[in-house]
C-alpha cells in the first residue's frame, strides 16, 4: 500500500464536504468540490496530451487560485508541477524550464 499524498487528501475533503472553502480571495470563495472538478478536468487534459507520471508540467500565470487546480492536477497524475510566476524574468523562466527537463527557447 502506498502512502496517501495531497491529491488523495484533498479529494477526500472534496467528497466529504464539497462546499468547504479551499480558496478564499477578495473576489470569490472556491469550494473543494469546484476545485476538485477543475483539477480533474485539467488532469484529463494533461493526460490526453501525453503528460503523465514522472513528467514535468509548467504553467505561467498570475498569482491566482487556478494555480492550486494545476498543482492538484499534476499531483493526481504523478507529474511535477513547475510554477512560473509572471514576475519572473526571461532568464529565470529559462532556468526553471531547463531544470525541469521541459526545455525552452
């Protein structure tokens, strides 16, 4: 038996209490149920495009709640999430992508 990881724990919370707040921002509150649905849809999207266990997936975005759905989706399929913040400079992005094995420019 393998030890549970964050994806399993968050999924259990989503099943038990889907309305429980997972992310609270100035503009909205996202429940675990909605976050689980978004993460599941993204996990399917990634796997349909060949991303799977042991791969790295990168996402460039603003500081938003959607990052957590991306993170959860990656964990669920066994991929390593590579977060690239919009404030990173080109050299920092290049280094992150090179270190993750995704390549760049």
